[in-house]
C-alpha cells in the first residue's frame, strides 16, 4: 500500500523537512452548540459549514486564503470537582 511505511522506532530518523502539513485544526468543545456558534460569529469568525454537531469556523471572509480556523464540536464533559 505505502512504499515508505516506517515503524514508530524509526520516526526519530526522519528529518523534519519531510513533513508537509497544510493545516492543523483544533477541536473546540461546546456545551451549547448554537450559542457557541453565534458567539464565535459575533467575535468575527465566519461559519463555513455546520452539521451533525460539528462546525468549521474561520477568521475572515469566505475566499480569503490562509485563515485561522477551528472545528466547533457539540461535546461537553463536566470536569469533576477537586477538593
């Protein structure tokens, strides 16, 4: 399938110049998904798409290249109280 598949033990031998990442997206949790989408839009983010509890928002207008963006996820886990 892949001609240059390496085991994890050889990953440290790979020079960083071989990496070719186009983007990295962070998942941001939202307890109230609709309210959170509106909040980020009010802060200047553009809603690219939204469906099934996931939304892509980016800073700036549609069509602008290389904008900061993130994935908003309808997901919430209440953290336990630490005594």
